[in-house]
């Protein structure tokens, strides 16, 4: 039961809506915050070190514009010998994990809205927290969704029944900037695509799925990779610059400089999309036509510096 200034408090419809919005599915779990868990210092035990138990009072003061209120959660309230109230239990004990169901809604409300020790709670005091909510069902659903997307990707790459065509996968591989795609077997292309997806753990799956239906985007990235494979353009790692490869022993002619934190391939795409002259020069060079450096190859402000094939 909940008590506000020693008066029993019944959750309102609005209180229940707030809880339902925050915790749409039950059960939910209380556990230790990450900062309460440390890597094991023992060579023989690789499990992380956690507190054996933790406790805190089930009473808290909440300040407002009109003053302050004393809130409590208790399973029972007794009257002491001096006529004072005794609230039981006085403390909440956590021994690693605590499962809360829908019938625990008053305790959930107290821990989320009132308790100063709940990390992320509305009355959290900002000091080292003692508990945090974990949405078990939501976590399971997110994991299931992640596994489903990864399974879809595997099927699109490898399945002989629902997989993408060879031409499509080769185009995607080029769009991922896999070098020399045309010299790879179909099996090697599939493995290379999966490796690129795995390399980008955060966005790899989403990027692959987004690419499937973006033919214009695939064409742009494939064109740039074709130019790299043909050794027409090259990224100078030391100078952080894309440039035209003029030939053996010749100085590379600059196309665009890349900031230190930018991804070179993504920056080149952005430049290509924003520079019609560069796009036209690249298309001409892929056809074997002569390209005039500075008059259609890089930014409009580049000075004329000669010619290149």
C-alpha cells in the first residue's frame, strides 16, 4: 500500500496510465545498475563481481512548489504503543534480482516515481544508484527482432530459394566497397558481404537491408568502387585525400580532402552526389575518355593542373 503524509494513497487512473506507458508488459525486473557491477579481479573466476545484497528505506520525501510530501510503501501498517505508525517492511532488500508482476503496481509506482535510489526514476537523487528497472519482455522482443533481421539477411545472401540474384549481390558488394568483385566467385561475394555486415556491428544489418531497394544509391556506390578497381581514383591515407591516379610515378591530383573523423568512402559518396562535374569526369574516365583535371573532376575552385586518362 502507498501512503502520502501518513494517509493511504490510491493510484489514480492517470497514475496507472503512466505506469502502463512506462512498463507496457509484465513482468519487469529490478536488478543492480551497471556501476554496481565490476569486472572480476580473480584469475579463477571470470564472472563479474556483484553486491551480495543491497537495501534502502521504503520512505522518501518529494519536494514540490507547495512544500514537501513524505511518501511510503508498506505491506502492512501497525500502531505502536505510543500511538505512532509502524510501517512494515521498513526497507526494500535486493539480492541481485527482483521480479515484479502487475499486482505489484503500487510498489512499481513507488520505485519509479518516488524512490530516490532508482536509476532513471523520477525522484532519483543523482547519487550512486542502488537499483534499476529492466524490461524482461521488451528485452526478449528486441533480441527476437534482432535475430529475425539477422536471419533474413542470411537468407537473402545464402538461400538458393529466397536469396537475392547473383547480379544484385555483386552490385551490393560493390556498393559496400568490396574490391575486385568481378574477379570473385559468387560464393566469395556472399562471404565478403557477410563480413562487411559483421564488421559494422551497429549498422551493418540495417545498411544491407536499406540497400536492397535503393537502385540509384547502389549505382553510385558501384560506380565509385569500379573507379577504385580500375585504379582511376585512390585514397591517400596520410594526406586524408581522394585523388586522380595519373599513372606510375606521377603525382596524384587531388579531388577532395576528408576530415580526420570522416569515413573516406562515405565522404566520397557525399562529394560525388554534390558535384556534377566530378560525376561527369568519373563517368568519362570509366569509358576511357580523357579527363581535364580542374575543369570537371573536383571542386569548381580547383585550378587547372593538366590532363589525365
